[in-house]
C-alpha cells in the first residue's frame, strides 16, 4: 500500500494522475511505480481505457475517497465510448477495466473497428495549460482534450495542439506528464466563424457524455427515437421510410465541410445506416451530429419516455370483421399510411391476413380505444361475403342480416345486387373464368392505386386477391406484377493511403494487447493480428497495397524461436510474481518447450538464475 497518492485535478486522465505520482515518488524506473500502484510490473500505460483499476484502488491509502467507479467514470474515457452501447457490452468493458486483463477492451468498445481514427499524440490547449500552471503549479492531461479528431478547446475557442507525447509510447510502461518542453505554450491558433460554434456545440455534447450518468438504451430505442424525429422533421414518411437524398443534402448544407473533416465523419454512409434500423452501435460523434442537426441534444435521446413513431400506435392491430374468428384480436402486423389531401391527416389502411377484411382509420389515435374504430370499410373480404350469401339464402330480413354482419341494411342490399349479377339465369354460380377476370381487374387496379409498392407489399394489401390469382392464374399474375426492386450497388474506390494508416493504427493497439495478455501468450503473426482487427482477409490478400502496415507487420511478427523465448520469459516473470524458485526444468515444462529446443532458450533461462 502506498502512503500518498495525488488528488485528481478536474477532468484529469487517470494516466496523468499516475504520471504525477511517478514524479512525486522519486522512482527512477517505471516498473517500480507500477509495482507501487498495481502490485505488478506488467501493466501497460493506456491513456483512455486502462485496466488494473481494482488493483490500483487496493494499493491506495486506507482513508482515500477514490473508488474504482469514481476513477473509471470521472478520469477515463469510459463514459464517452460506452454510453451508446448495450448495457451488457458496457458492463463487460467496465469489468475488463476493473480486472488486470484488458486485452479485449478496445475491441469491445468499437474503437479499433471505427472509421474514426484515434489521435497519435496527446493534445493540449495552450491557454488551459497556462491556467493550470498558475493554479496548480504544473500541467496535466485533460480528458476533454483527448477526443479523437482535430478539435478545439470549447472554453477558449482555440485549436488543440499535438504535444510531443505519443499515445502509443515506445516504452509501454511509461506514463508521461505534460511539460513546457513537450507542450509549446506559445502556440495559439484561433478559430472563427460558423465552424467555431459548430465545433463548440459538438464538444459541449461530448462533455455531457463524459460528465453525466445516462441509463443505457437498446438499439430498438435509438431506432424508434430517430425515426420519430426524422418523421417530425419531414425526412421520413409515416411508415418510417427515410428520404435519404433529402436527408443527406440537408445534413451537408447544415454542417461545414471543415467540421466534418475535423471529426473524420465526412463519409456519408454512416448517416444512411444510423437513420435506419439499428443493428450495430455507432460512434458517439455520429449520434451527436445527428442530434444537433435535428435540433436536439444528447440528453433527449436518453429520456425514458417513449416516442410514438406511428400515428396509429405500435403493431399489432385488431381485425374489425365481426364474422372473423380473430375479431378484435391484434393480428394485423402492417399498416399502409397516406395523407388526406384535404385535412393532411394520416389515413391508415389495415387488412386482416385471415379473412381479407380491410378498413381505414383517420388519425392520429388519441386514446387506446380508437384502435377498435374504423373510418371506412375498403374490402369486406371473402369470409364476410360468404356469410352474407348464406344468410340471404336462409331468407333473413335485411335488418337482421345487417345486425349480424355489423353493417347498414343498405350495404346488405347493395351487395345482394352485386351477387345477383354474378348468378347465371339458370341459378348456377357464375363461372370460374368470370371470377378470375374480376380478380385480374382488382389486381391491376391495386397497382394503379399504389404504383410504388412491390409485389409483396401489394399482396399484404389484398391477400385474398393475390391468393386467388396465385392458385388459379399464376402465370398471368407473374407477368402482370411489379418487377423486383433491385438496387444497384455503387462501387466506391478504396483510398489505400488512408486505409494503410487506419489499419496501421489498429494493428498497433492489437500488438500491444497481444504482448500484454496476462495468461497464455499468443504468437504475433499476420493471422493473429488480422483476427484482432477483423481484417485477416485484407492482410492476406492486399498487404502489398499497405506499405506502412506491411513494414510494421514484418517488424513485430515473431518467428517460432522468438515466440519460444517470449514464452520462457513470460513463465519466469509469472513464477517470480508468485514467489516460486526459478528452476530450468520447471520453466521448460511450463513454457511447453520441446527437448530439441532446450539449448536455444538455455541462455535466456540462465540469465534469470
């Protein structure tokens, strides 16, 4: 246990706090500082999402008020990178940061797979640094300054500057404190105009994510939330179908190109994905930009209130045919919505998949009981018509038939006349060919009324017509239906220079994690590196197009001999930590070194004896 640990400054990175402890402790070597704070020398200096925090807290002075939760939430980038993740994934990252094994943190958080690259150097604001020197007598690393991209200090309106301290240091155990040597305080780059305000808005939203606690939400919540506001702002219709061109044009007009490039989000593909159904998580920048564009802030998206994205509520809806066995049961899964030309109110059309009964309702629903009302019946369906024919044959009065079928007597009279026109003079039912002709007419009329719908969508509107033609006139149906709506894929050329740098940054993080695995070492090869970033095929097939990545791989990949030596060193370090006596035979056995390689690793073992 250590006697004294620095009190964290406002918004200070844990990485910076540890660096200040190293200076105050008087330790010459970083591994001595790691042993003081973590009880082991194998912890890596990670700036944003560090691990081993439970061990650190256990070594703090007894009366400290610092807890693992306080350090993670107030002094790491954990709140920013996990706030939009599902609860179980955010919790898994939290547990990895608590433990001494942080090998999966960057993969789980999505940082490695993100198209938004991490900064290469820790950043600072010259004015903030001068204030820190005046108030505290020293500099420290601010969390808010380390967000990815070319950003500004929201307090002073200055561009943030790169220090001389790399985020991935050559000494993986070194926690480097900012100084006037590594941070040139004479650099002052002022930003003006619209870009200043837009960047400041983004930073303020990011500060909310870092400093406030939000309850995690599911992907379906984000899907419903954005759909509601896209509909409200006229970028989607009542069915939630987004007008992507309109959205993209308005978005590009709203934000300056300079801002989008500063955040590395000038690729518009993410906007199309985030405005549809969420099947994956998105970078916090994507959420912030879309929310600002819609006139909202990050607080709005985490509200617990639900948003009705449909004027008629959520599926399913009831069948209102009194003859249907599913009467008043919610079995209708889809609704077609259009606007009334006069009132501009939404009109929904609902069709029962069992009996073909179809009705419309003019919205918006105000009460739950509105779901059991209709404005107009569009199609009674085959079951209702069959029952009508049966009741007429029984000789019932029009009034009684109307009562049983839930309609007006005039409706009964109307449909009786229609039925009589379909009866031949000899009393026999009209021929099958006449029915087919009628179904053909109804199918063509349906396409005329809804020219933009696909064959499947038309089938949902009138399942009885479709089923009849499918059974009795399938060839005609196939010839007289809308063609499949195949979207042409657009081939985007790859910028191999940018791809090279992006892959290189990811590989550096994976390489650090592979070398710091606490349990059984893993050999560093093209395969393990590729699997680590999910781009194994790219490295195996197109490595020649990535010169910097290729050079890095050739530098860090291990031969079988190198890996045997590392296994031996790993076992020896483990035995030392556990207080075991170092014996050559035991090291060879634990490292699984075959007999023919004993001489090869013998010198390494002897150097530790």
